[in-house]
């Protein structure tokens, strides 16, 4: 089993998920957690795996500057790279199989289905289920040559001071924005309470999938997609001074989504073929046949 550098551009993604589990503790009891698997097993990192997480955040914090974020937004937004249906995008993303994860050999499509199935089993509205299904489709950025540090990992606001709640904050020392005075006050270039829609977040699969689906899903689903990797905000409560009341209301949904993403992974692999008809119907309820990516 490889741990760090393979040809696979998504090789560290699940490793980052595992690191988050370690940071935020184990989930409350869930029928989707594998009862056969002792909780300590999730933390069975060898040192190289941990080093690869550090190295990931070293690169991420070094290169995610305001300039970089604006450049990627100009490059990818509005989405115009390719036209695909949702299921088609799932199959496209699935051409990447993570071979480094110590806990599972689930494919990307299986992670999406496990997340959505866990949401469905708890009786949530169908758009919530659909949010689970599509939440990581922005990782197709990896297939278009983007390095992992520009696609996955925790996200954070740029253009204002880095919160102490951001993991591996010390690596921001190398970020050129650290030397830009107007970016290093609490509000930075923003106004207090301006609302997160006015705040640039480090570039990655969250913002991208939000932009791809924003015309089709209800707003709570869009918040889940857009901020699901923004752990400094949704888990740590940082940057509340930039949020408005509407953000705070909507973040209840982001919080509701998070356990399904983080903890629904170790159960039986979902039966993709058997589930497909249900999901094709659900997709068709909200999306046209093809959308712009
Ligand atoms: Fe994600
Ligand atoms: Fe995910």
C-alpha cells in the first residue's frame, strides 16, 4: 500500500479525511459506522502518512494567496470546461481510485453514495440527499491538472488575518499574503458582518461544485457544498465577525451535513448498480440532462 506520492492525483484525499476524524473525534453512534472496526483503528497512522498530511498543508498554506484564488476563479468560473450530467460526472471522477487510504478501498463514487445513503436513511429531504451525492464532484479539478493542495483539504478565508483555528497555521509564514498589511487585520479587505458570499475562500472543490450547481439546488444545500471543507468556520467558529445572520442560519445545515461526510465511510460498500435508478430519478428532478462544468 502506498502512502504519499503515486501517480494518482487524489491519493491523499482520504488521508486528509482521516486526519480530520482524528482532530474532531469520533462520531456519535451511527448505523453506518462499522461495528467490527475498533475506533483506535481509525488513528492507525504511520509516520509517513502523517508527514504527507503536513506536507499537504505546507503547500496549501504557502500557495493559496488572494491572487491565486482570483486567478482560479477567472480560469474556472463561470464553469465552461465541459458539459456533463451529474451521473456522468460521478463516473468521470471515479476514474480516480485512492490507493493510499489506510481504512478503505472505496472509490470516489462509493464515498458519494455512502454519504447520500446515510442522509437518506435518516429521513432528510431529497435535496439534502442530493447534496450528499454531489458534494465532492468538484474534485474533478484534479483530472484537469490541478494539484491536490488546490483542490482538497480544509479551506479558509483569504484577504484577512489567518485564524489560530486553522490547522498547521505556522505554514502561512511562507504565504506572500502574510506580508500584505491590509490582508492581516481581522477584517482585512472586508467589512465586519459583510456575509460570507462577499468573502474569498481558498480555492478548492467546495467553491467549484457550488458554482456548478448553484442554479439548481435549494440554498441550504448550496451552503453545505460551498463550505463543507471550511472547518475553521463550521467546526471551530472562527470568522464569525465576517458572517451575517443569514450565514449563521444556513450554517446549521452545514453542521448537519458534516457527520455524513466524515463518518459514513467504513460501512459496506454501496451497491452502485442497484442504487443507480433511484439516484438517476432524483438527479432528473433537480438537474437538466447536462450542465456546465
Ligand atoms: Fe469534500
Ligand atoms: Fe466527502
